[in-house]
C-alpha cells in the first residue's frame, strides 16, 4: 500500500529552469539598458558560458562577465544585472503546471508527502515558502544536511526512516533519471519519471529504472490509485520487490 | 557662483534607515510565523544586537541569530527571514520626502548634480537604479573606489576634480555632521546639514561646520539661490574662504 509520495523540487514542483533563463535574460537586458557597451547576444552568451564553467551558484557572475567582455569594472552595470535577476526571481517564481492541484488531490487521498532535494538549503526553502507549498509536506529532506547528493542511497533511506515506512510503501517523483529515478529505485521505491524541463532527454540510460513515465503531474494520483494508494479498498496487499 | 550640488545617498536622498528597520521587523515576523520558537521582541532585539556587533553588511545575520538564541540550525527559518527582509527591501524602497521634486528644481536651475557616498558600490547603485534617480546625476562617487571613507578629503577632492570646479562653487548636502558636513567643509565647500533620520542628534560637536541646517529638502534650491546659484544675475562674485 502506498503511504508516502516523495518529490524532487526543481523542475518537478517548482519551475526552476524556465525562471532562471528568464531571470538571466532580464539581467542582461537591464545591464544593456544601463549602458553596458555590448550587444545583448554577446553578453547573454558570455553569461551562459560563465554559468557552465563556474556553476549556477557562483556569486560573482556579473563581475566576471565584465572581465570576460574586457570591460572596466562598473558597479552600476553589476547592480543593473542584480536588479534584473532578482526582480524576475521574486516576481515570476511559479510552481509547475498542475503541481498544486496534484498536491491537494494526494493530500485528500490521505497520502503523506515529502520533498527530497539537492541544493542550497536556504534557497530551496525560499522557493517552498515563497510558493506557500510548505503545509503540504511532512518532511523536507535536503541532501546538504546528509553530506551526500542524490542518487546516494543515504538521502532516500533518511526519507524512509523519517516517515517510518518501507521502500515499497513509497513513490518517488522527479524529472532527473539519474538522481531521482535511479536513486529511489536503488533503495526499492516505486518511481515516476516526470518528463519535463531541459533534462528530459538526458541520462536515458537510466530510463529502465522508471516504473512510470508522465508528462502531466495530474497523472501521479491516478498511478498511485493503480498501485494501491492509501484508503483504496482491496489494495492493501504489499508488493515486495526483489532487492 | 554655485555650479555643483553634491548629495549624500543614505538618509539624504534614499530613506535607508526606515527601510532597514521595517525590513528587519518583517524578517523576524516571518521567521516567527514559520515556527521560530521565540517571541518577536526577543528575536528582534537579538537581531539588533547582532547588527550592532557585526555591522549591517554582515551576510550571516539570520544564521547567527539562531545560534545566539540557542536554537538548532534550521534553513527554513533563515529562508523565512531572508524572504521577509528582501520583500520589504525590494517593494518599499523609497526616496526621502521631496527628494525628487528638489532634484528636478535644481536641474531646471542649470545646476550639475552628484552623489558622494560610502558603502558597497553595487548596493548603492542598486538603490539609485531601483529609484530611477540615475539620470539626475553627472557623477556618482563611491568611497570604496578611492580606498577611503568620508570625511576623508580625498573623496571630496575627487568629486571636485571630476566636475572640474573649485570648492567654493560646490555645495554638499547630507545628514551626517561628521562625514558629510565636516568632511566637505574641510576642503572648502559650502555645506547644508539635512537634519533627518536617526543620526540627527549625533556628532553635534561638528555642527559648527554646517553653513545651513534644513529639515525639508525643498529648502536646498532656496539656499542655493541665496548663495548665488547658476543663472542668478549679480551673484557671480566668488567667495574665497580661508583655507
């Protein structure tokens, strides 16, 4: 019997990739508007290269962009970038289509919900609180606190332990085949691969670890009903997978 | 003849102190709302103490607040604080009463305007750009770039050099008697002390360096007319102060 549903956060519940792209575009637009002497495409591509090389949490993107473009340091341009970026991030943060509707359905089915995510704990909590998703979830497990990243089994085992359930009582839903699907399957959980966002054609070698594939989050409650969700009559037999 | 008017930024053009207080209150309120197990007053006073000890640009206020209150680290509470703080900062940033009206009057009198400020260059530019004050100013001089802080003469001399005027052609307007008024007077400029914000009863030993004292920014254009502002007939005699 399925008792617990765990979710990845970025690009599963929260529309992170789209937001980041929009925020970066608005940052560069605002820099150009305030006198950055380079055309939009050159600056935007420079920023993307930088993010590829230094990672998206690197705190000096805009300073380094000026160096990269051989421009003199100018705090006005950096400030313009920061404003464009933050304005977008704070006003356009959105949950993925149907995420909230699905969470309400699952809650009303008596299921217990959790989040299992990598990333900076404060930033991850910021997204959850800004979207007011907090109350749906009994536990939010952030890998940084465990000293590992998904798909390390420790994070999934920690989640199961916190909920006090066996792996076969739990479903993991996520957009990443390696960290979400392969990771959860390794510890014996059910898996639903959400084919969404820019990663949907990556890591396909792990596709065989997905029990289900969906393109709309509203399929999650339906699948859980099929698997024998909590409260379903005649679905209480537990299926023990070979592990 | 007065040709140039220089302004301090924080609590002269931009309402920084009020904003910071409001932002801190909202941060603590949001932390308590999200489960911080301490009453508002205790947490707020803890934050004020922290800021006194570590400075307002210390980047770990909310983490340290939890330590100070002997609470376990919880990124959710830190995120709640960050959200409360930033939401306020981004939506409630305001220029000081009559600042914009005064800047328009001074511009139409043909005066050239500048900002002379301490503080983090990116943050200072953020305030200027967010309030769309940029176009009023020919030069924004930020002390960090000169390796000194106000009242060091270097920053005022730099401003005069950038504008290409003599000290007696320039007026400095600011809320701080030591850094703004004493500093500008030391290099020979005219000075207008704006009695505003929480500092208005501090550093009174430097009050004698203020040529004028005002409580409303709209008095600035009137004073400059009296001093012989640009375009004023019969006011072109230059007064050379003993320096």
